[in-house]
């Protein structure tokens, strides 16, 4: 089974924490793009995340990754884990329903499973993992309703953008696992700094070198996304990937829309349907099946 031991309670806690944080992202992104272009939202989000991590790194006196190879990994991770997918998904959700976006994001665990088989030692494609991924996908379909599968050919460019963002996330998970050893905070800070440098100049250029007008309503979404959904989530993701295989971490992508429903109930007084509870049960069953170890 490679170098991975049994799943510990803290791994489940970290996985669920990540899904809870990212479960708000679609809702907040939908709000944010009403006030500014998707690329500007992405740039402000990443600048806020990078600044927060730099301050945290200074306070904790962390060391940064050393050597060109480590910096190249951080640059690639910044592109595939933040800059490109944040823009693709932010732009994509402008043109499609959130339920359809959740279905398209469910491409990520399957893509991760395939990539991990070829690029991550000890994380081979096995029948139980494939069955777990299928159970998780069925859970997402139950959550958003089979109707979300209809019309998957419409708004093609927006749908391709979201699906491509999901594949970017799969690539980024593999990159994290193959990175040279380095302090967690230093690695996260350098990655987010590269992300901000990759997106900010492009966003400014495309906006005619102007910044979005400041308003509380318009600026709280990218700041929230930067501090919680990016900076804090990156630390949790790095910690989890230092202890668990990529295919396990990929299951958060199935949990994210479930927590999106529960956050809607908590913050917007929406009803939690029986199908949401059933979906959570299917997804948790998929996680169990995919990671169950044979006795003996």
C-alpha cells in the first residue's frame, strides 16, 4: 500500500474541514462576479491570500523552499492549483447553474485517480477505488438532481471551463505530492505569491489598468475567498497531502457541493432535503469503500 498507513480521525477531520471551507466558494464566487470581472476577482483573491501568508510566514519565522527545482514546483502549482482554475471556474459559473457546475467539478476525483496511478507511487488504480469514486459521483448526481445532467451540451464554453478547472485541480494535487520536502508554511506562501504574480498583471492589463470600484458588497467576496478559501485551505490541503494519498484527498470534491447545501440552510434559511442527506451518505460510503483495507 505504499508508504500510507491506516486512515486516522485527523485525516477525516482535515478532509471535512477542507470541504466545509470550499463549500462556500461557489456561492461567494457567484456573488463576487456580479460586482467585478472573473479575472479581477481571481487576482484580488490571490493577492489577499499571498499577503496573509507572507504576514503569517514572518510571524512564524518560517523558512522558504530552497533551490530552483522547489521553486519550479511552486510556480507550476501556483498556475494549475490557483491561477488557471480560479479564473476558469469563476468565468464558467457565470454562464451555468451551480448544480451543473457541481457535476462538472466531479470530474476531478476521477482525473486524480488516473493521474495518481501513473505519477504517484503507492496510489495505484484499484477496483475498490474506482467503485468508491463511482459512489461519490452518484452522490453528487443525487444531490443536484438528475435533471442537472440534461443540457450538458449547452453553454459549452462555460461548461468546458469548469471541467478544465476541475482537471487543473487534479494536476495540482499530484504536483503537491511530488514536491521536494520543504516547510509547509514556506511552501504555501511561495506558491500563493507566484499565483498573485501570475494573475495580477493580466487582470490589470485586461481591465485597462484600472481596479474595480471599492465597495463593501463588491470587495468582501474576493477577500473572503482569499483569506479562507485560499490561504487557510492551502495549508490544510498541504498538511493532508503530506499524510494521505491523492485519491483520498480528491474526495473533498464530492463533499464540497454537499456542504454548499448545508451552508445554504445555515446562512440562507434554505431547506435541507432528504436527497442531500442521502447524497452525503453515498459520498461517505464511497470514501469508506475506496479506502477500506483488506483484513489480514
